[in-house]
C-alpha cells in the first residue's frame, strides 16, 4: 500500500508520464507529416515501379514506411490505391509486408538515444521552431521535420526522467501491475489495445522500449506487448477501409491476418522458450545500461517482422484467396455513382492523389468524346438506339464533375504551392468537360425532336454538319494528348483546329441563310441547324481550354498568342 504522500507523488509522476507520451506522439505526427509531404514525389516514383515481383514490393513497402515513419499511413495509402484500381491485391500484399519491416526504424532510433544524441535532437528541435517562422514553404517543412525529431526525444526523456518512469514509486507500481498481468495472452491484449488507442505501433513500441530501458518492464513481458502492438496497428487500416470497395477491405484483412499469424507463431515460440530467447537477446546486447536494454527490444521487433515476412512471402496467393473467400465481391447497382480512380484515402498522399485525379479527368474526357460521336451518328442515321448509352454517360459525367470537384476542394488543403496551380487548372478542365457533355446531350435532343416532328436535313446540310463534326472530333485526340502527356507541341495544332471550326461556323451559317433565302431550306429546320453549328463551335472552344490548361490554369489560349 502507498501512503497519501506517495499517492500524490505517483499522481504527479503519472501526469509527467502522460505528458511525455503526448509530446512523443505529437513529435511522431510532426515528423511523419513533414516526411510525407517532402517525400510525396519520391513515393509517387516508388509506386510507379510497382510490378509483380514480390521482393520489389517488400522493398517499396519498407522504403515508403521508413520515409514517412508510419506503417499505418502506408497501409491507408495502399488501401486508397487498391480502391482506386491502381494496384492489385497481389501487388499490395508484399507492400504491406514491407511496411511492417519499415516501421521498425523508429524503434531502433528510440533505442539508440543517449545524452549526446539528445543534445543534438534538442538543438534540431529549436532550429525547427525558428524555421517555422520563415515564409519559405520548404524551410517551414524542414522546420516541421526538425521540430518533430526534437519533440520525439523531449517526450522520450520526460518518460525516462526521475519524474516519470525513473521514479522509484512508478517502478514499484508497474512492477506490481505486471506481476499480476504477466499472462502472455493478456500482455498481447494490452499491446493491441494500447496501440489501437493511440493508432501508432511506432509510438507504442517507443513507450515499451523506454519502459524496458528504465527497468519498469521486464524484457520477457515486453516481447508479448510488442507482438500485440503489431496487431493493434491494423486498426487504422481497418477504419480506413470503411466505405471502400471489397478489394480495399481485403487489403486490411490481409494486413490483420499477416500480423495475427506472425503473432501466434512468435507467441507460441516465446511461451515455450522464454528464457533461452531472453538469454540470446542479452548475449547480442550485453550490459545493463539503458541502451543495451532498449536495443534488445528493438532488435526483437526487427526480427519478428523480418521473420514473419520471410515465412509468409511464399503464401501471398493463399492470403489473397483467403481474403476473397472471407469478403466476397458484392454486386453494386450504383457502379456509375462512384469515382473510378479517386477516393478520400488518397488525401494522405497528395502527389499520388493528383495523379489519380488526372486519370479520372481523362476518363471523363473519353466519355464526352463518345457522347459527341454517338449523338452525331444518331443525327446522321436517324437512329436513336444509342440513347440509353448517351444518357448513362452523361449521368457519369455529371457525377464525376460534382464528386471530383468536391475531392479537389479537400485536396487543395494538402497540396504544395506548386501543385495548387495544377489543382486550379483541374477545376477549369472539369467545368469545360461538363459543358462538352451538355452540348453532346443537346445534340441528341435535337435528333429526337427532329424525328418527332419528322424533319430531316438536306444532303448538303448533312454533309456540312458532318464536316464540322469530324473536325471537332479530331480535336479530342489532340486535346487529350496535350493534357495527358503535357505535350505543349500539340497546342498550335489545337489552335489551328479551332480557327478552322470558327471559319466553318461562319461559312456554314452564311450558306444556311442563303438556302433559306432561295427557299431550298425550310424555316422549321433553321433553329436545329443553327443550334448544332453553334454547339459544335463551343465544344471546340472547350477542347482548346482543356489542352491549354497545361500552360495556363484558366485554359485560355488568348494570353499566349
């Protein structure tokens, strides 16, 4: 039992302990955010190298996680990419395995701390705060990174100070607690719950390593808590897949299954051979100083993740098959009401999200082109058999415009200053494509109305409209190439096409009025013919805007002529 004075000391120490944990987690978040933002293009490059090779997948997963210092963030990113159709389950599984290896870097960093190391980190933290007052974005990012590193070690040192874990009363309290809570399954559960609560296995591992280093927690007990932390880290991924498609849920299940199997195997081995394993780790890192004690835990964390990966790597297909059996594909009648390449999980990786937005816009452009072509086929042939397809495409175009605009608004808060220009250009491109879709829909309405009234163009009028339509359809390929591939060389060609369309509008309108004057064309045809010609000219204008968006955010070419 503790005296009232001792209870007050315990409360003060617990407050110091909570403060240290809080500062440590804030530092981890600062560091992760800074690294993620600064390494966005690097991650995009790594992900572009995704192939079927499992070893390269593990390397990518480990590399990305080591860069951003968060296996949870990597898992969420992978879920977003699978949900967007960027990678398959077979490609995602080795990346998840690699992420578990990459996250061990934090534990090693924590274990290596000493007085000299602390002094350097404190200095970095101070420099980071100073850099935060600059107006340069890159300097601010560097400041956030330095501040994160500094706060991590401030938090660790508060936790290990005489006011927290270093306090004899705290040691006695935790010794009493773990003398009761020493059953392996209970220790694993503690690791699961603690990690799930703070949603960071790196932070949970850091706390456990610090506890061992200060003598608060015995090594053999710490090993089981570390195992539990590896299961607890899956909670973030499980939460991220809520509302996602079946494949994304399968990624989260594979992550959980992988860590659960590894935990079961290691728990059984440690349970049966607890003392030999402790002796082996002690032999690798002899001595009773804090660093030696901490390196035993961090090295076990590395061994666990590397060994589990090696054991399960040959069974990637089986893990994928298991996930598909547990989570079968659901038929969704509203497949058109979903973006194909973009979801909110990608907001965690802005550079990747921006690349996916471009894919979504390219798909929207192809639908607008299809509808324009199908509408004029209907006008030429008098058949409305493609009416359902046109209506469905128009529905997708409208939905994509609305959903992607909402996504871009969210994304704009996360992108760098240089990418803000691109986001602004995409807003304008979306508007142009939506207007092209509306014009194509209007062309089909004209066809239907003329059929209802049993009206048809003369051969000459039909040929004129076909010539103008063919010119506009040729512009789609040029605009798409310019936009998709940043092909500035195609812009003069796009301008030439637009000038050609402008000339056709003037000449065809003049010819139409001549036919009206000499009676070869009836006045009832005039509104339809004029609306078609004017609509085609506006489609050409919008296509020019799409192409020129790579040079000017508003898409206007006039500023560059």
